[in-house]
C-alpha cells in the first residue's frame, strides 16, 4: 500500500515562501506521476505541479513562475518550493502519486497566506 507523508505547510505572509515535502513509501510498480494538487474552500481540487514518469514537469497556471517542483534522486520524495505567495494560494495542499493507474493521496497540509 502506497503511503504519502507530507510536511512543510503553515502560515506565511503574502510575498513569503514555503517549502512542502512529500515522502512516498510502499511503491512496488513504479511511479507514473508524482506531485502536488491543492483545494481551497468551496473550490475543486486543482493541479499545482507534477512530474510524469519521464521526468517532465507540468504546472498549473497559478503556479507557473512562482512555484518549483523537484524530487530526490530516489524519486520517492517530491518537494514544492513556493515563493511570491498570495492570499489566493491559501488551500490544503495534497501530495499525489499515480502508480499502476491507481491514485494515492496524502492527508493534506494546510497553507495559509495572510494579506
């Protein structure tokens, strides 16, 4: 069973930075995709940034130019460096892994950006 453990959320002022981490365990068949989504109150979950199996990255429009996704050499830990944070970035951020066409989600970490 794939397990995802996230860390790094918190409260930050607008313009500040945060770094999220997500460590995956229980991977058996190879990760097809790994990255981050977020969900703000009353809104649908949306893509932030993700890696595919080829190592290519895909960013949501809100993340482009401000957020950077990276991973460790083992490709089981993914990071999200967020800078230039805005109040509209306030959301629960979820780590996501796609393995053998099954979606796995972390418990979520709250990011709150104050004006």
